[in-house]
C-alpha cells in the first residue's frame, strides 16, 4: 500500500506488481479540500495557504489522476470509516472468505443433550469459539477430579487456546461470568464480549421466581432481562443508565470494560484470516420460543437461525450444523411441559445396567439441580428439529443408556447391533449422518465418524 502523486508513479507500480488497485480520493466541491487544509494547519505558523500549495505543478494536476483510476471515492460523501471500508475491501484486507467457515452446535430436544461434551471435543479444531444464550443453561464438561459447568463461556475454553466470544444476543449474570473467567484463567486478550449483551439484575431473577415457576423455568432472570432490552430501549442512554441501573448492557459494567469488543469485528477478523468459527447453542429446539410447545418454552429461539441472529453471522458462511440428541430425551423436573412416552429412571437403569441411584444422582439439572424427567426417543421431534435446523450431522449422546455393552465402546463396530440399528433409523428420519456418538462421560467416550 502506497500513495502516489504523479502518473509515472502509477505506471511504474502497475508494471512492477500484479494486481494493482488504484483508489483516488477527492472531495466535491473542491472547496471542501480548502476548508480541511485550513482547519488542519490553522494553528501552525509559516504554513503556506491552500491556494499557494495548489500552484505547485504536482498538486495542480492531482485531479487528473482520477481518469485512469480503478475507484474514485468522494470523501465529502463518506465518513472516515466508510472510506476505510471501501479501500480495505478493494485490497482484500477483510479476506476473500475462501476457506473460512462457521459450524454450529444446537440441541435437538429439550436441552441437556450433552452439547458441552461435543463442543469441548471439537473445540481444538477452531480459531474462535462463540457462545449464545445465557446462564439458564449449563454445559458440563468432564474433568478430574470434578467436572466443570460452563454457564457463559464456551465449553471448549479449558480444552484449547482458541479466542472466545460472547455475542451481542448474550444475556449475562456479571458475578457468575467473572467467577467463570477466574476459574478458567481467561485474560482480556482472549475473551471478547459484545457491548450490547444485556445484563441480568436481581429484579429479573425475583420476577421470574414469582411468575415462571409454574412452567418449571430455571428462573435465572434471562427472559426478564431480554424483555427489558426490548421494552425499555426508548429509555436507554448513557446518561439515564448512570442514574437508572435497571437496564444495563455489557458496555455499562466497569468490571467488563477490558473485555468489551464488538462481535462483528472479531468475526470479520477471524474470517479474514480464513479462520474457523464454532457457535455453541444452548438448550434445545423443543424449547424454542417460536417452535417449541408454548408456553413450556424458553425466552429465545434456540434453533440455528436464532443462534446465527444472536451472533451476527450470515447463513451463507455455515458449513456444518451438528444437532445433538440424547438416546432418551429429558425435560426439567416439574411442570415443564409435555413429554411423549415418559418413562422412569428405574426403567433406564434396567436397560442400561447403570445403578438407579447413580442415575438419580447424575440426572439433575446443571443449573437448578432439579431431578429430570425422561422419555423414549421422540422420532417426531427429531424429524421436526432436523428440518428446522437444517442438520447436516447428528451427535447422538448417552448410547451407554441403551446397553451396558456400549459403555466401553471406542469404535462404531463395538456398539451393540440394536444401537447400530437405532443409528441407521435416526439417519433415515433426520436425513443427516450420525457422525459423533457419545458412550459415556470421559475424554475417550466419543466415537468420531466424521468425514470433515
């Protein structure tokens, strides 16, 4: 990148390099240039006037360079950032997006499908990990001596060195996020938080505890905070938020200042370097505000479309959509909505050979710690979720619940015939490949059948 003032310079550069893009910056009317010059040098003594400078033969002929240029930019009709974007795009500083791509992980049922383990398993293959949703969803990853639950940060945070992003649609509990940042030893150079992510306050949590317990909500304040972001936007400004902390965004929290960075910048920077991005959705398609069984739904759209919207990613950049399903779907305990063919944990214990007491201890919500309900595999929901999400791959988890013989399986051929038959049927119904299979809860418990 260089500046030129005469035609011969342009000719020499074009002869020496391929390809060359010549941008000509001007302003109309030309009197605008005089005003800018005078403003720039008004406090400097001994500087010749603009008209005097224009007497110079080179300066006098500058506008003639526009005749052979590739692009002419009228800077009087563009802001500085507009000029920068146009020039940067001509020089491909944002990249050509030839190899950069986005993969998305979503839940295909009612949440708690094991998305955390799948995301952590895949994390090392990506340059940027993105989390959406809020602390009403906890993603558990295996660690020794104790598993760790992520409520805000991507599940691969402790498994790799990729950059981390909390997108603009994120809903944040500041105290819990700061605790998680500390637990995971994440510095501000690695984590970016979009300034427009909304903050949960105490009133949000109290309101949900009062109003939403009857539909078995986790009552973490996510829905109420999201509603405030919508209903109180006319009252929000930097001045009013200093006096009224009822509505705060991430950019308004002093403790988060070191991490604040627009999501769009981080996304574009990653893709400009042909980077790989993994978006980790939360909860499940059956809980989608728009596509779930209303009113037993969450406060956001949990589908791929919802995730992309919260992050700010166009569908055209998506490569793979990994929909995670359990062999036996679960719902939060209590009046959490309909579940076809609900069965007992005693029956799961009989089929799997896993101790009933171990199942009862394990199958509690990672956020509320309430006991879960469980049912037979819901084929209708699987087909609907695969269609809504456009699933390219299925990650089938809890294969160990089907048979004790699956618990030590490390290859597809080691699974029982009944399990392989189930997988084949899932592929027929969803029109997607079951490319990842979870057989337990340890680092070697995922069978990887991917061809990508």
